[in-house]
């Protein structure tokens, strides 16, 4: 009887082992299909040419931390890691996550290219210096408030789809003879927040901010002048009267030069 029980236990253990092994083999054979359903979008891979274009537009270097939202098979993350960047892919489909991890290992960049199974709308990607995505316009707009709260200067690149009335700082389309059906990339630079009134010596600046674009007034010694300018991350430039101002925004202060190297600074 003891021998019978032992044989039964052995058979059950063997069955469980074979089942587990079979499951692993099935998982390793997962092959994604273009158009397969996902949580928020169907899966369509970004073409290799546009991957490189997106990373070039963001000027990705080894000092960057790249996060790809909806990373799919991991190609953008892996390409960024090959440039020396630390990169993370956030993907909801666990099979895609495993596929991407294997691809990163095969490419020899698994130390730099990481992937996690997560919902992009519940993830913290605030530490990224470069954010990439291939999502639908309505999803981009849902993410937009979070993106605008990221550090000024963060580069955001989207395959094909825009951010509504937040106009891109740069758009690039691959040549017409490109075989890629989605062949346009948009780049945004997260701007510093300067909307409102700033003290400037014995005067003041009043900025009206529309994403990276600025209008408003500059008042000096009782004289009010209209201004127009732009933000490039934490870099600010504007013209008021016959003066061209350039500077850097650092939280509640900004400083720079105007005309022939004369210095200016302002604070909220």
C-alpha cells in the first residue's frame, strides 16, 4: 500500500511538472499578431525606420531614461538601450512583456532594457527624460495633464497621433516611398509653467501661457508693452518693444539677458 501511495504521488508530481513545462513552452511560442486587441488599443508595431526617427528627434543619449507607454514587443525600448540609455517599457499584456524581455536578452541589452506588466494610466512615469508612445489621440489627451506636470525639458515623441490643441514642437514624416503605413512622428518639449504675473525690478511681466507659446505684457517705468515668445522646456525667449529677452526658468524665478548682454531677472 505504501508503494502504491508513493507511485501515485510520483505520478501526480510528474503530471504537474509536465503541465508546468508545457505551459512554459506554450508561452515561449507566443507570437503577436498585428491588430490583436489590447486593453486600450490594438497592437500595431512601430516600423524600424520610425523607431530610429523618434529616438533621433528626442536626441536620445546614454544619459537618458526612456519610458515607452504601451511597449508591445519592446522594439523602442531595445533600440533606446542600444544607444546606451536606460529604458523601461510599460505594457499591459503579460505575453508581450515576456516576449520583449526575451528579445532584449537576445539583443544583449537586458541590463538596460526593462519591462513591466502595468496599466499606463496607473503607472508613475514622471522620472523619464524621454517618453514615447503609439496611442490613440483620445488616450494622448487623457495623459496630457500628467505629461505637462513632468519636468520641463522632458521630450515626448508620438507615433502618428497628436495631443489635441497642444501643437508639437517638431513633426517629421518618412519619405513617401517608405513601406511603413504609420510614418509620422511628433515631438513635444514639456514647457515650464510661467503663466501669471512676475516682478521685474521696478516693473512686471504678465505672461499668458498657451502650452509652449507666450503672449502678455511687459511693464517698465509705467510703460506697458505687448510681448510674444516661446518656451523650450525651461528656456524662455520673448520680445517686448525693441528688446529680445532670453533666459532660464527655475521654479519661481527666471533670469537671463536682453539686447546686448544686459542681465534681467524676475520672480513670482
